[in-house]
C-alpha cells in the first residue's frame, strides 16, 4: 500500500468524536440528575482530556461521579434510569476510545454489534432498576436482597453468554499450522 492510497470504509466517524460524545453524555446526565455544577465541569473536563491522555479514564471516573451523586441524593426512578443509561454508555464509549486512536476513523457498520449488545444490556439494566423500585420498602430487606441477587445472577449469565458467543467467532479453528509452532 502506498502513501497516497485510500481505504474506502463507507460511513465513518472520526476517532476524536468518542471523547466528545462521552463528554456530552456525562454533562447531560449530570445536568439531568441535578448534580452540582462543579461535578459537571469535572466530568466534562475529564472526558475531554481522556481523548489526549487515555490513562485518565475520564468516562469511567465520570460514571463513578454520577453513581455517587445518585446515591447521595434522592434516587427517584427517573434519575436512576438516567444514571443506568449514562453509566453504561460512558463505559462503552470509554472502551471504544481506548481502542480507537484520536486520528483514526471508525466505520459505523462496525459499531452494529456494540449497539446491539448495548441495547440488550440496557433493557436488562432498566428492567432491574424498575423492579428495584417496585419492591416493598420497610422491613422486607431479605426479599430485596434475594431479588437483587437474582438480578445480578441474570446479568452475569447474560454477559457470559454474550462473551462466549463472541469468542466462538473470534477464535475459529484453523487447519493451517501456526508459524513458529511445532512441525
């Protein structure tokens, strides 16, 4: 391949857009749950800086801040739903930003499987959040603990199933011997 050759990937987005989108998600979610302005600024700056200094982990720190703000205040169903969606989306965007260089381009069709996994896990997470609010409050802690444990078990089993399915396609057996292996 020569320097002036081009690779056609179809519809794509620039790699620098991932930290920008994670900033928008963190700031919007912080605003929607009425976080303090200082925390919203910290989340925005960390997400933006993570585009340049990946080791900062801006999207993940922002996700932690969102959870702490939710726990420290009234965890109304709407606020909880926003935090569940934002934390999950920040995790996905942070993971993509770690793998995609800022100067690269990401083919939109390549994000299809990520979007499908996001939608499936979001449905499970939002359902668990709604079920948590439907539990009776008061002295019924054992029932809440059992239902919470079942929700976590369902989440883990679903995640393991998805990981197993991805590995089957990613590591298909080859009939050719590997280079440098036994002859």
